[in-house]
């Protein structure tokens, strides 16, 4: 699975001198309302201090440029395929680059570098001081009034899907085909790096995460910030919220970070209850929303090893997808079950003599699906990283809820061994032969209780193939190919289902589309083909339906890479609403003016009651004056 990039942002966001130097809160801490103002500097010393700082920054940038040339240029200067370009990286805040090198996907590229080397690279790439980051503890904060409390009562969209079966149907909503065309932005909230985590709505709060490492709880009606929590790494999962007897408010919010820490905080205050390291392997990441069931949190483990393992000195490959069952009260791991049960072992040396390991791969990118009746959870896995054979990559699996034991695994694509950059960028050494096709499952399986009493499980793959399975044994009941598929095509981030149809978005360049397939046999009920790409934002413009769709009141809400939300009658495919998130500028409730939306990709709409939430700007939005994402809260007529 390779995540997508786009939206070339030409200019770095240059922050005013000094902004950001006072930093944010320490990792693992939440900040309540009114504190944490920057210390006032003595006016007399301000100028010389600023000059000294500018000189130090210039020195760092020069050093960073040298290191970038040695270590990063080969993959991050055009022509780039799987990697973001230098210009795109420039739109990030320095802490995002630093996180990627120290705890994230680019760790292997930074091996042997000191903290100051890493900071220098970030300064060079972004043109900003090393600790500059968009931080809502400062001026841009719009804190909720003191005394505002979390109230869980009311409609919710809790986690990746409001139900444990991952159908993505709004449980309780007043939105219908009649009022959907009147949806209008009630408030907008600007923040940096919110590209992956879908908003979670519970009662009077909306919980959002970001790759800057900040997790926020916002008021659902106004967007004011109830609390902010600084995680130990960047965060791209969707938050899950549930009752927790040890939380002072009785409710906890759960999320994991890219450094593999699973965290529980009090849902009212954001104060940490516990955290636990899910995996010690340096290339693991947490990307799928934790699934909450009873007193257990089921945390999927994914990995970025396929993105870094091309280097000759890298001992490819040791990372496997897994699910960890975590006790919600203590944070203790009850069991951890690997998607590939066999541990990686040495199998050969590469051309320069580095030991290679396998089997590896089968990352779990998406949220597990819970089946209490059968006492199992279902996961779908990604590709393999080495030429060692196994039967668990690109598979759908059922694991026992109590023990993690794999009850069945059905591999849909055999021998899909894949490393990013092979064979062009990392010629030879660790590259599997053949490389790819990179047909991961990146999205959650959907479990449906069918009319007539049977149950079925549905899964969609980057190959463009969609499957209807028997949940008892994983046997295929039907399969249909509705896209050509590719590393960044086919079914990417998620599907949705009502009692009649499965709704499948296809990201393929050749036929970007939304299809309704009949649950019982996979027959095509209707198909909408995306209009040719025409984007209101600058930069890489696509028209794939890569993001997950959502259902509410008989209406299917889809998100497209062109920045549009399009809504259709679920039954017939008749269009009912089209909203261009990048078509206008937003005055945000947290004080960033002229903010623009943009490309919609990894996350879809979260719909609860009369409101719907979406995060716009997956690629970053050039030309905006502030951070690169905007969270949009919709209601009928914006009321
Ligand atoms: C062998 C090729 C390669 C080299 C060398 C490389 N990168 Fe990357 N980098 C990638 C790829 C591929 C991605 C996209 C990964 C994805 O999104 O799945 C990426 C992503 C990133 C990201 C975004 C990470 C995120 O979490 O979203 C940053 C930041 C980055 N690289 C910085 C660097 C820096 C700085 C260097 C040099 C020290 C470097 N890279 C060297 C291939 C490379």
C-alpha cells in the first residue's frame, strides 16, 4: 500500500519571524483552554536576537541542503512517482519532516544522523525555523468557554463507521434526499496535516487527529477547541470513543500514532489515561481506527517497511501486520496476533551481502470489523515485501476475538511481493522479482446481515476486484472486477453498504467511478463516472473516487480527488448535491483567514444528526495563508 501524494505546493508557508519558537506542549500531554501563551520577549533585545536566529537558521539550511543532496534528492526531486516532491514537502511544517525522519516512514533514510542534522534537513526543506509548527495552544486557538463539558448524548459517528460492521451508515440523522442539497458550511476549522483521520462525532464533540501530532476535541456546534493533545508521533487514525470506568468523565477517546503508541485519554479533558507501545519494530505504523468492543480495543498494525527497504544496507524485511487486543482500563496488551503467523527468518543475502529476511508484509491499514455472533474480527491485509512465500498477504482473515487465533485466511492475490521504488530507484539489491502488482487491501471489510437471514462479508482491493464472502470460512460467493486496478487505483480507502447495495469507489485513472453493486450477487445496479478532472485548487489534480463513501437517509455521500463532495440517491444513482470544497475561501473559527479546501482522499464524510463533517485538503492547498487543511462542518442552510 502506498499512500498518495499530489497537490504541488510551490511556496513554503513562511511564518512570521519568531512565531512557533515558544513551541507547544510536551508530547503526551493535553492542554486545556487558556494557558500556554508565548513568553513576551524583552523589546530591546528583540532585533539582535532575531538576527542571531536568522543567521543560525541560514547555517542549518546550508547543512540541510548538503544532506538532502546526499540522502533525499534521488527520490524527492522530479521525476517523482511514489514520493512527494521537494515542493510538496516544502508545504509541511518542520515538525512533520522531523517526525518522518525520527519516528515515521523515513527513519531508514536518516540512520546515523544526529538530531541537529535532522532539524537542518527540515529547515532546508521548509524554509522555516526548526520548531515552527501550527499549534492551537497559541494565537490561533479558539478555546471553548471554561466549564464546557463533554456530553456523549445525541447522534454520533463514532470511529471509522458508526457500527462495528463498518457499513458507514449514519445511525441517526435528519439528513435526507430532500434537504441534502441545502447543506451549507456552518463552521470551518483550519489546521495542519489532517489528511488521514476521519472526524469522529460523539454527542457535543468532534474529535480530529493530524500528522502534526495534535489531536483535538472540538465543539460540534461552534468548532471551539475543548482540548488539544500532543501525541508522541504524527497521528493519522480515526479516533474511537467509548465508556471507560477509569476515566474521570466516564468516557475515553482512543487513538494510535505513527510511532506505534496506542493511547487512551479522558474524552472530556484530553488527559492521558494510559499509553502502550503496540510494536517495537521501527517500521510499524498505526493507520487504521482502533475497533472498540466490550472492554477491549482491537488495534491494527500496519507498516511502512515497503517504502524504505530498497536500500542495499537494509535487512529486508521483518515487519508483519498484526492486531493487538488491548484492555481499555489498563492499556495492557491481552494478545497480539500477526497476520502472517510465521516469524521472519533469514533466507538469503542480497548482492552486497546484507542478510534478507521473510516472510514479511500483510500490513493491516484499516479498522477491524467485529462479528460478535461468530466471536471473530475480520481484517484485510496488504502486500508482501519479499520473495518468501506465504498465504496471508492481500488476504481477508478472521481472528478469534478472545485469543487472536486466525480462524481462516483467504489470500486473493498470490506472490504480490512489492517494494516502493523497485526497480527504478533502488535497483536490484532487495527488489522482489517480479515487483508487485501492489494490490493491497487498504480498506475495512464490511459485514452485512442479509434479507433472508444469511450473513455476508464484503471486501474491495486495489486490483479493482470486489468480493462477497462467506463469513464462516472466507469462501468466495461472488467476485466482480469493476476497475483496472493499480498501485494507486482500484478500491483504496473504503466502501459503504445499505440493505440492498455495496457502494464502491474506484480511483483508477481510466475509469474513476462510483458503483452500486447488488449485495446478493455483485451485479451492477448503477454507475456514476467522475467528470474529467477540473480542480479549483492548484497542483496535482485528479478525479479518482479513492476516498470512502458514507450513507445517510438514503443518500450516498462520496468524496473525489477533485475536491468535490457528490451526493446521489443510493437506490438509483440520481445526483442530488455537488459541493466543491476548494471552490471558495473560508474564514475559520480559529482565526486563520482565507483558508481553502482541496483534494479529498483518504477520509470521507462523518454524518451525525443534522450535521456532516469532512476534512478537505489532502494534498495541502496552495495559496492559503495558513495551515493546509480545513475541517468543514455542514448543516442544512448552515444553521
Ligand atoms: C528510496 C527513496 C527515498 C529516499 C532516499 C527518501 N525518501 Fe522520503 N519518501 C519516499 C517515499 C516513497 C515516500 C512516500 C511514502 C508514502 O506516502 O507512503 C516518502 C515520504 C517522505 C515524507 C512524508 C512522510 C509522511 O509520513 O507522510 C517525508 C517528510 C520524506 N519522505 C522526507 C525524506 C527526507 C528528508 C529524505 C532524506 C533524508 C528522504 N525522504 C529520502 C522515498 C524516499
